[in-house]
């Protein structure tokens, strides 16, 4: 059986573009991914991160699901500590009601969100350490959604609270993680797990190993399902792939350093005129995408999935030119056999 491929999109603001264009590009990419045979299309929730327009996955999921026909659509992920558990349960039940059988509930915890963003999202009375209590939050979400028994005792005022719209099957739950905590919770509850290799590569192998070793089958997942999310850039030539990867890294560096104007993607020309220092390389090491021609990408990604025990690869591509970003996914779809070779030319 061939390795399933999916897409995670962060809605990057393109070269000479803005947030509105970024969101239109995301919708276009979702439709393109469906035509190419990708299994699922997830959108992210990243707040106060320059250059990324993906802040409201619940909105994008609804729009994309209505504008596609069969691809699964989900969140990568909704950051549960920012919201009341009942709200998260109602959100996904509503999406499932509108597009039955095609929604994925990807739930993350964002443990490293900066303190200013946490304060802005949760208010002064919010718990800045809520990410550490993700097990309780997940239990409450699933209890409200009737996926699992309520965690509240019979005499608790929330014991009988049910998420609306009632009678709607809750979509499959995937816990997202950059380490092992979410992996262990996913295993204990019998849920799917998505590991964030694209910004935490050193933790993914241990996380997936722990998930599979501790997995308990559930009515929702009879077997463990580990998704590995990988940053990739594919092009017809090694030179173009390397140039695009350099531009992506240069863009990331400018954002990390909070350089004015870094909300937009850097051009290849601007990026190639800059040589990274050892300090720059250290900052960027964990964000480095896998890049190259289709044949090279097929070999590296297949080996990586086998090495880490992934059941599915979810690809995220940071390219400032939307046409080249589309082309990257086309080339990967061809080389992995999702579409006939040459069909996208």
C-alpha cells in the first residue's frame, strides 16, 4: 500500500501580497490538493506570528469543505487552551453537521506561545499554563461532545451539559504535538496523533514510538495512526529547490529577528544575496525543510516515514510564489503516484 500524503497549510503571506491573498491562496491550494489526490487538507492556528494568515481554522475549514468535494478537511490544529472546552466541542460538531464524514478535529496545545499572545487571547484572568493541563481539556471536550463519558461527577453543575448541535457524530480526534505529552494522551484515549517534525524534528521519533507502544484501541481508532508533518520544497531542479529553501529560511530568520517588513515572503534574489552566519544557522536548524527534485524527495521522505514509524505524511510547503508552491505539491503527487506522471504539466 502506498504511503498516504496530506497537506498542512499555514497560509503564508506571499511575495508582494497580503493576508487576504494568503487566504485565497489557501482555498485554491485545497482545491488543487483534492484534484491531485491528497488525503486530507489541514489549516493551522498561529497567533501573532508575522507572515502567516492562518489564525482561524474553524472559519477556513468551513469554507474549504464547502468548496471541495471529497478531501478530508481539518485543523492542524485548534489550540484548545485558548478556548472553553464546550466551545471547541460545539465548533467541530457544527462543522461535521455541515459536511458530514469529511472533518478532522486536530487539537493542539501550543505550550511555547509567547506570554504577550497568551495574555491577548485569554485575558488577565486566563491560565497562562493551561497547555500543561491538556489531558483535562481533552477529556472535557470529548465529554461535552459525547465522544467519551463526561469527566464531571454526577453532582457537578456541568455533568449534563452537551455540545450542540446534538445528535451529530463528532469527527475523528487527532492530538497534535511537538513532544511526547500529546502522544501519550492520544495513545491512552485511542486517538490519532500528528507529530510536528517540521519544527521539532528531534522529538518526533520518540513521540511516535511512545504513541504506538502505549496505544489502546477505541471505537474511534482500532489501530494507532501516526501522522508525520514535514516541511518540504520540491522543484524540477536541485538549484531551484535550494534557492526556494534558502528564501524560506531567510524569511524565517527575518521574522525571528523581527525585521520590519518581514510579514511578507522574501524574494529568492534578496535571500541569495545574504549569507547565513553560524548564529543564523543555529537559529534555523530545526526549521530547515527537506528539499530537492522529485526523485530525491521520494527517497528521503519514504526513508523518513519508515524510520520514524509514520503511517501518513502531511506536507507543509513555505514558498512565497503561489504558482511554485502549487507546483511543489504537483511534483510530489506525481512521484508518489497520487496522479499519473506528467498529468499536471
